[in-house]
C-alpha cells in the first residue's frame, strides 16, 4: 500500500515534536537538562543614606520669634504651641532663632554632647580661624559628619548634658547636709530689673521655721531710672511668722519702697510661707514682668539701662540650655553681624536612641536670618552615604 506523502510529512513532524517534548520533560540524557543559573549573591549591607540637609525652617523674626519642634526618629517637624510642647514627648529638639532647645519631659529627657570634630576651626589657643568658617559649607563638612559612628558615643553618660530648669534667685542660701542648717549666702548678690528700676540685693541672715523661711534679712541697693549707680545698701528685715497667717501663702516685697507689701500691691519678689513642715521650700521668686541676674562676684556697681538686653537677665523660671556651653555658631567672623556655623557634630541622646546633628546655616537663600538648616540621623557603625 502506498502511503500518502503528506501524511508521511505530518508523521515526521509529529515524531520530532514528541521527541522535543520528551527531551524537555527529562526524557533525554542528563546532558540536555535545563538547570537554574547560579543565584545572585546577596549584596553586602550598606549604610542608610545620611547627611541630607533639612530646611531652611523659619523660626520667625526678632520681634516675633517662634519655635520649630523636630522629631528625630521620624525626621519630621511637629506643629505645637509652646504650651503644648511642655507636655509633648514626641519632639526631641527645638529651634527658636539661634537658640537650640532639648525636650525636658520626664518620659523623653533629651541630652547632648559636642564631639568637637571641628578643631581645625580654632588655633592652639582656642581662637577662631576666620578662613575656616568663611570657606566652610554644608558640602565641605559632610564627610566629617558622615564619619561620626557608634564608636564615637562616649561611654561616660555624664558627658551628655540636658537643658536644666532653674529659679533665677537660686543660691541665696547655703545648706549643710550634715547639720541640716541653712545659712545666708552673704556674698551672693542678685540684680533685679523691675518697674523700670534696678535693685541689687543679697540675703545676710536667715532663720528657719520648720523647713521654710521664718525670718530673712535682705541688703538692698536701689537704682532708679535717673540714677547713675546703685545707692548705698539698706537693711530690710522680713518676719514671715508675723505675715503668714490665715489665707496668706506668700510674703511680698516692693523694692521701690524697700518694704513688705501685700499681693494686691506692686511687688517685686516673694517667698512662700513656712506652713508645710513636710517638705523644704526655700525659694525667692521675682514678679512675672521682672527679670534678674547673678552677680556672685560683686562686679556691678550700676546697670546701664540702654544696654540691659546684653546683661543676660532671666525670668523667674528659666532654662540653662546645653547648647549655651557649646554654641553651634560664632558671631561676626568677618567683622559683620552674621552668624557662622562651627559645623560641630553633636550627639543627641533621646530616651531610646542616639542621633547626630550638625547645624549648617542660619539663613535662607535670600539671606534672611532665623531660617535654620541642619542634618540629623541616627548614629550607626556603618560609614554613611551621601544624601541627595
């Protein structure tokens, strides 16, 4: 029987296709098996991108300064009022004009440490090298920032300092922890600025009642707005035992008249009555609209009213900022009135982590002051990569 050629060709093609199918399914020899290529090697770990500059962030004007609150963990600005910030634990660091503030909340007490990696900005005597500041930029100082790693965190945690809240009239007495006796710190002078006049005063004698002030003798020297210097000291004896009765909770003093007054009068300082015998309350407070300063070395015999802003006077309760001891800038490097970053790298310790911070500028692109720029990242042990 003759086989049709077209059928023959179809048979050949079917046989070939079947052979290929069997081979692909493993029906052929091992040499024809299809195998997976070698797996791609796992890349070595690299550092997260670091060094990206955040800002400029406006902190307001000289007349209307505002806070900028920053969360280091999330690298984000948090919109808060100053009152809300007192109880907020999310922010870590804040800026207001040239000031840098650390959260003091008990659940997030933030502290700072200056690494001093910018030693080339100063000579052997600690004096500024102007060219180092003038030629420095965020880009030129990036490598020094990236080089700070976990191994640079000091083991001694006492090297980290936080912002400390204090009463400006702290230090008017001495306390002997052995005898538990309180005495007046007679050589510790204070200068108060209140009601357009200045008063230099000190405590010369203190008698305690329980754990509070019973009687205190003040030495006061008054300088009115028309006086060239402080007048001769006058003695003022305050007997709190006579004043503190009934609903009276504080003793009030007016420096203008140099006498004790009531809460309804124009007073300059007060101190609490010694009615609570369970806890010590040795404080002297200045009025809300007053300011004061320490003069423990007795350096001042007058205050210049036209320059009072430069005396460093503080309100009753004030904060000593960690950044005050190691400021991030220098003023007037080239004889002008600009602030120049020192490009120091600070380690910022929060409740859970340690970050690094470098302030890079105080001005925006138009040269307007109060516009803070900075870079901040969590510290790790890997060399940082440049952020875009």
